[in-house]
C-alpha cells in the first residue's frame, strides 16, 4: 500500500510538472509583465485621451507603415493643434525604433504617424509625446507582433 | 490473497499505463523534431515561398528592363571598369562564390575596409553596404568605381570608357552620351588633387551630364543585380513539405539535430529576431558587440554612414534619381543620430552562410562555431551598446544551431 502511494506521488509530481510546462508554453504568446494591448487610453498625466490604430491591418513585420492617432481632451474635444513626438522600441531587447516616424495633423484631432517599422516579432512600444492645449503629456501603447 | 494480489496488480497496471501516457505526453510536448503550429508559421515565414515579388525601384527607370540588365551584366564583369584594367565588380563579387570572395576584407586595387557582401536578393534591401551609406542599388554600384582601393577610377574616365566601348548599347537604353570633346582624360570630385582640380574646371552643366551618365552606369548594373535572387535550400524544401502536411523526403529530411537547431533558431535562441523574413535578415542595423577589426578599429558602422547617405548626390532625393520625393520614405524616416547607430551594422542574410566564412562585417569571426559562440557569450561592444544578451545554450544546442545553419544552403 505504501509502495502504491509512493507511485501515485511520483505520478502526481509528473502531472504537476507537465501541466506547469503546458502553462508556460501556452503563456509564451501573452505579453510579458502583463503589458496591456489597449489601443485607446488616457495619457500618463490624464491630460489627453489617445486612440491609435494602424492605417492597414494586419500590422506587418518589416515594411514601413502608417498609424492614425486620435487625440482628445478628457471631455471628448478633439485636439487639433498638438505637437506629437513619436518614439518607442522593444523594452525587452533594449533597442528603440529602427526609424524616426513623423506625426502630422490630418484633421479633426487625428494625426498620421508615418514611417513606422517593426523589424522583429515581439512586444513593441509606441510612445507618443503630446504638447497641446492641456500641456505636455505622454502615452505609451504596447503592440504585439 | 488472490484478490489482494489481483487488485495490487491492477493498480500497478493503471499506474504503469498512466505513467507511460504522461511520459508520452512529456516526450510529445518536447519532441525536438516536431514543430508546433506557431513554430511552423514562423518557419514558413523564413522560406522562399514567403518571398514577396521584387519591389520596384522608382528611382531607377530601367530597373526592370532586360536590355539594361544585360548591359549591366557586361559592365559588372568587365575589368576595363577600373583604372588599372584589372578590377571588375566580379573580382570581389565572384559569380561562383555567392558573389563574395571568402576574404575578411575585399581585395581589389587595394584592400577595402569591410567584408564583400553576397548579392542574392540584394535588391530587396532598402540600404546598401554594411552601414547603409547608400539608399539604392544603383547608387551603391557606382561607389566602388571611384574608391581608390577598389576600381580606382574617376567619373570622367568611366563615361569616356562607356563612350569608347559601349556607346551603342548605352545610347540604346539611356539616349545620347554627353559630348566630351575638349575635356581632360581624368576628372572627378572624389579623385586625386589633379582630378578634383580638373573636375572643378568643367562647367556645371557638363558636370551634371557626366554625373547623369555615371548614374546610368549604376542603373544598368543595378538592373543586372536585381536578377540575382536566392536559390532554394534544404531548409526551404524541408519546411515546405511540413507546411503541406507531408513528410519531407530525400535531402529535405532533417536530422534530429537540424530540427532542434531550427526550433532554437525560431525560438529561445532568438536568432529570428534579426534574421527574419525569407532572406533571413531584417535589413536593419544592429550593434551586436562584434569585436573591432584591428585594421580599422574606429569603424563606427551606421553612425558613420548617415551623413554620407544624406549628402550623397546620387541618393533618392538627388537630381539623378528617377523617383519623386514620395519614393524616398526610407531616407525621410531614417534615424539620423543616436547611440543606437554606434557600431551598428546591417544584418546579413543567412542564406548560404555555412559556405561563406569568415563572418561579420570585416571577417572578424572565422568559423560558424565561433559565430554561434559570439551570440552565446554576447561580449560588450567596443563602443556603443550591444543588443545581445548572453544566450543560455547547451553544447547540444550549439551543435544543433550550427547543424541548422548548414541547411540554409543548396
């Protein structure tokens, strides 16, 4: 009987290891550190509400492409005269963007961010600095490729 | 007694069956030669089947013209295109050696600063040279012609040569050559002091006409180079079979070690981060802590190239480009400065890599084994910040990666 219990203990241990392994493997595709993939959020200081979307889906690895960023005040008023700076990179790899994208106002508080390239798979940050009527603020979007 | 024995025997069988099925699950999950669906997708992304059509080059109006490509091929292999009549593009870009020369640094009239790059699929690159100091294939092609260590000639010398040797073919493609009557034998903005002085004495309009003809030499060579495409490899055949749900056959069968290497390449070793896409390069610039070349220790790579490509009169925005400003996105959105450019060099394609030692931009690493060890150890960069982190790679993993890299050839 004792012998059988020992066997079951070994069996249980193997099952635990296997399940843990599956969980780790299944978890590979979720962003590390619980990074959110929200495409609409408030800027860090709460001055603006910013939504981003790529001009064309899906976002492809490699080619230059364009994102659209809608910038509003918290009350929903479009911000039409902000200066938008674009930065970003891959925090896990310690490098920035391979290009220097530029933002320009396309109208009605929507800014075109041209010249974006994600040259490898993984979690990217797209960091927008906003200098507008509610002051300077920053918002970071996580993008998983 | 009997029932106890039976019961115990039964429990034992259940336990054995459970253990063996769990063991099968463990082995199945970690079977080194099985690719999961996500891994298959990644592997397929590296195959020639994923190679998009060759992008057009609006800056070169003859890029797709077979007649220009044929003319370019003649120019590429003609040693008359050098000041001593002994050096052609094909001197370093050897046709039977993947268009490279197996040397740490190219040997032409003199010795260059960097490793000769292979040319298969080169027209897919946005940036040319290891540091991207040219933004088109045609602007690249004319640069070595005026380098004193390479072809050693000067602008007027080359246009004269075309007029004497290739007038009919040139004019059939590009129209009339400029009238060179009364001009000196040698003149150019990058040559010797005498050549520079002679160049300055040429009226601006004639200089521009010579520049146009010189650019056209590059455009013809580029049209030829656009035809140099990668060939199918064992890796392509292996993954294409897997993706089709078939068992690889013949030389497409991978050994267990090769399959493990593929899994590492697209997985935990992170090779695919930079060596991605069907050419196994992202075409971008990275500091990977490659040791300085003793012959040229101050080589800063991309950091030293940005100003050159901006000021190159033959760049996308220059007067000799056939494109419009809208075609110059790479130049427009180029990272102009910053520490990330320091000692950053373009990711080379890994197609055919095992047959192409020595490695890195000046052949600093002699063997594939040492190249993998470089990534395993991730040494500090001589300057700037290496993007590499030390790789937790077993000896078996190292051997597997090397075995896999060898499948990237015919």
